C-alpha cells in the first residue's frame, strides 16, 4: 500500500504555477512536484494532480469594436438586430472579382461574422456579372466608373451594399470592345450597343467615318461637324501659303506634311513654318512655298 497509494487532487484551483517541496506521510512520499495555472496534469509514479486555473467570471467588454463576453455561463442568448455587408475595398476593377462579407449585429452589442456561403446573395443593380454562393462578386466590363448594389439575406435579415466598378480599360466594353475607339466616346454619341458606332460607319453622312471623326475630335452624329482643311494665298507674300484646319482638339498631335507631286513617294514633314491658333482653328503658314506644285496634308494622331 505504501508504494501503491494514488493521490488524486481534483478541483485544485490555483492562480499561478507553483512548486511544492518534498513531503511524506505514513502512506506516501512526494519528493517534489509542481502544478501550473494552465490546468495541466502533473504526475509522478505515486500521484496524479489535475490542476485548474480557476473560473473566469463576470463581463468583459471592449469599447471599439463593441464586444461583450459573458463568462461563467454555459450559453448565451441573443437576438440578431441587423445584418451588415462589407467588401474591402468596395471598389472593384472591371472584369475582376471581390469577396463580399457579412456580419450580424446582435442585441447585446456583440457581432457575429457570418460565413459568405450562409448568406443568400443577389444583385440589385449595376454591372455585376455574377455573385457566387460564397459571395464572390465578379464585375463586368464598363465604359466608365459605374456604381452597383448587391443584397444579402440571412435569417430573415436583409442588407445591401454599394460597390463601385472601376473602368480600367477604354476599349473593352460590350460590342464596342477592341475597335480602337474609346468606349465612353461611343456611348456618348451612340448610346449602348449601337451597330452604327463602329469605326467604319458614317452615321451623319459627312463622308468622314466614325473612326476618323474620333481621331480628329469632331461629332460623328452631326453632319456639319467634320475635319476641314484648306490652303490660302497670303496677301503680299507670294512665297507663303496659309494651311488652315479645324477643329483643333486637345490631346491630338497635328503634323503638316507635303510632297511636290501627286505621284511622289510619301509625304515629308513641312519645315519653315509659323503657327497661329484662333479658337478651334489652326493656321500653319508655309514660309517657303516656292515650288510650282506643292501638295499638303495634315497628319492627326491621338496618342
Ligand atoms: Ca472599360
Ligand atoms: Ca471601343
Ligand atoms: Ca460628323
């Protein structure tokens, strides 16, 4: 019995780790032992000691974010007060996806994170192609930054969230994608999905097609708006010529070029010039128009 005595200390509650010295009685001997506050088991050949750290009681609160923990209860009752949706960030680039999140705000001022798959997602409006069952929202291509609104439902609670689908490509929108013309410009003049907005069309019948009017900055649905270019004599300056064109639009590069015969190969940049801008009209003066024939054109580029 002396060597087989088993000492069991159950429910010993201490606040911190402790070491006990050797001790003995007629029935047992403990050379030394220790317990710690984490509720772990200490044992030797002769004893087992299950220690505990003591009970946690009372309320624990955190101001921000607002949380309350009620210790000492085997369960906690609450009501769901509201559902809140979130995305981080709420901006999503066109053609990419953003994970939606949800949390429930409870009547004891605590919150519960709700798994995305537990929420029923839907689209209220805007360019969102799809929302997966787990709450992954995929944005469509757009022609300008465009708001969207999604909805989530969980346990009878309904919430919505605003997103902003950002336009990051200028030639990727619907039927206007990949045609070399800025989609926003096409929508501005033709609306969405109009077959007449293609670069080869001439909706206004001014004989300058839509792709051309885009580059020169004229209005493709106004037959009186088109690129004009004319050559004029300069009074008192027989070796000068005024080369007059309009409209002159911001963001374009205008280069006047020439050749000396219609059959001559290619145009060369015109040197020896002066330039005057009045409103939308630019006048480039050729200061050396001495050749018997000289053919000009204006090269317009939109970087
Ligand atoms: Ca786009
Ligand atoms: Ca386009
Ligand atoms: Ca036009």
